[in-house]
C-alpha cells in the first residue's frame, strides 16, 4: 500500500484524525507515523469498536452452564502420591530429553508498581536485592544442570521495554546463562481508541499504542519465529510464567509430567482461594470446556457459594502459570498446525477456528487536543484492547489443572504498597527460606506468620525448592548458623 492509499484507508474507516497534524510533521516523523499506521489492522479495530466500545451496555460474560473445574490435589491435601510421583518422573524425562523451554511474559506496562524500567529488572530478593530476571535465570540454570540439558529461555518484551531488557541481560552477562539460549522478542501492540472508537494520538506524530496483552504471547511466539526455533531444537513443551512472581517454579517437572501424561495442549496451576472474594480468576467447566471466569464477572453470591461440606464451591484460583504445547500455540496464533506435528491427539485439528478474544480496559490515555497540545487525563478517556492467555484454555484438548501451594509458588509484585507489593513478596520469600531451613532441622526463629527474625537468602543455584535445598544442605560438611545476612549459593 502506498502513502496515499494508506491515508485514504484511514479516512474511509472514519479514522482520518490520525493524520490531523500530517502537514506540520517533519519528514522523519511522517515516516514514523506511517509505519505505525501500517501496523494497525483497521478491520480489527472496526470490529472491536462495534463489539466492545460502541455497543450499549458493554459485553457481559456468559455465566451459563458453569461448574467448578476438577483439579489434581496435592498429596498433602488428599491427592495420590503415586500419581504425583509418576508425573514427576515423566516431567524429569522430558527435561532430560531437552523437550522443555522456559517462557516469561514480560511485556506488561507495570503501571501499578510505578517502577521506572522493565519489571524484570526490579530488585526483589530480601538480601542480595537480585532483580526478578536474575532469580529466574538462576532457577533455569539450576534445572538445566540438574537434568543435564541446559534450557532455552524465551522472554516476551514490549516495544517500550525491549531494548532496555536486552541491554540489562548483556550488562549482567546473561546471569551465567548461555546467551545463545536466551531469546527476546517483542509482543504486538494495539491502538487505543476514545469512547467513540476513534484511534487516539499520543503526540501529533505518534499513535497511542499499547501491548496487546499476555494473550498476545501466542501470536508473538509464532510471528517471531520462536516456535520454529523450538521445533528445530526438539522442544515441544513451553513452561509459561509471568515476570512478577519470583517464587514461581519456572520449570516444574511434576506439572510438566501431568501435562504430558494427559496429552494436554495447555495446562494450569491453581491455588485454593484465600477467601471467597479474592480477586483471582476461577477455573470452571462450561459445556465441557475449561474456562477461567474473572472475579469481576462472577456474581458475589457465586464467589461465596459453598458445598454441603462447607468448602467454597468455586475454589480454584488461577495464578497464571501454564504449560503450553508448541503446536497448540501455533494453532492459536493463526498459523495452522503443521501436519504430523504435535502429539497424536492433536492430529486432525480442531473443527473450531480458535481465535482469542480481545477484552476492553478503560484507561487514562495520554493524548493530544485539537491543537496538538498534550492532554494528561484525570479519568479514563479511552479504551485499550488486550488478549488474555487463559482464553486459550477452552480451545485446548485434555487440559489439566493441578494444585500448588500458594506459599510455595505465588507472591507477585503488582502494587507499590499493600497487597502483592515488594514488601509482601520479600516477606513471602523469607518465609519460604525459613520453611526450607526448618524442614532440614536447622534452628530458625520465626514469628506466628513464619517470618524469620533473620534476613537470609538462598540462591536458586543452591536450592530452588524444599527438596533441592535439603539435598545441598545435607552435603554441607559444616552447617551454617542461621543469622542475619546468611546467603548460600
Ligand atoms: P499484569 O496483568 O500484572 O499487567 O501482567 P502489567 O502490565 O504487568 O501491570 P499493570 O496492570 O500495568 O500494573 C501480568 C503479566 O503479563 C505480562 C506482564 O509483564 C506480567 O508478567 N504482560 C501483560 C505482558 O507480557 N504483556 C501485556 O500486554 C500485558
């Protein structure tokens, strides 16, 4: 499409305001605006305006035919130890065979934390103040060493944080990982619109573009060539986690094993909700498919519903940890599954054409007025469009959900203060270290919440969970005294 065609396609779509300041832009800025405009799928924007923005009453979630999703309980909560051991062995075999890659979604804007920089560079650990990326790097390295196959690590960035993220890894020598196995790629972006559906300008020469949500990761994995690289490397299993949760098991053999043994295309971890109104998505079954119903879509009465035994009926909270089959990601990304690829259960394809829906988020969006002057809105002035990765679940065959302990695996840094903040995350890491110490019989003073009096820290290279920690601890010829500043690597 040439320049005139591009501009007239915007005018024809009622989006001519995008070029309102065209005549006063320098040539280089004109080129940049054109490049951004060419990224926009006008038909998609038109469809989203029709279905999400202009529709009166907005979209309402379909809550018909819902029931709680079954899940694999932890042995301590009544699950079968034999099944967990079998899953662990299957996952370990996959790791030894090099079938698994780690995948971090790190393209978010992190507005709530308000930290100036990519969230993965945020200093998170209690003692050494290691950044999130370093914690993951050490975990991934440790798993690779344990199973004799270094892992590939895929990191999805955004246009806004890509260069800074890459530079951070270069600066820190990839935290000891082989640079050839760490892969960065940008996610897609979407234009924001005002409440009349008109694409907003951020400046006279740039569109208000923002990342297309963590659901955009499936498209981006495909578009970036990451899926092809995985295929060439013999990787068929993607271990997905978010950038904000340092206590996640980046690569968990038992989880991978449950996924593989079930022939699942996409699997998930759950934690029992902490209280009925906890703001998490709920794993449910709807007409035979696994779905996540957000707390904001689920009526309070339903969130509080109990079973005859007095337990919460909708108890399974989503914590955004998944295992994804490589060819399933390709199918969801719009690239058809390659013949003969994927597991046998996948062959033949799915009659449904899988498309991830966009969600509407009303936000304050920096823009310009009719004179091209900057406007910093006090309240929401427009709509951003985002895809959510869990919307892929209903398209997946044989999905499994397994339980994990909240204290063992979920303490995200979302907010600057209060819940899910650097402080709560620091304390949760300390509690985890204290539990590992207690489990090996070390003397450690804690308060009633399990928080140790001493600030200690253990590198994932020493131990990345209770079992690996215990192994290394037993090997220490002299056991260290637990005191402020104890660090083991
Ligand atoms: P959040 O939902 O916490 O969003 O992302 P956020 O953008 O990081 O933070 P806020 O809402 O602005 O405060 C959960 C995970 O999904 C990733 C984030 O980087 C984080 O790991 N994510 C989110 C993306 O990779 N891309 C997106 O477009 C959105």
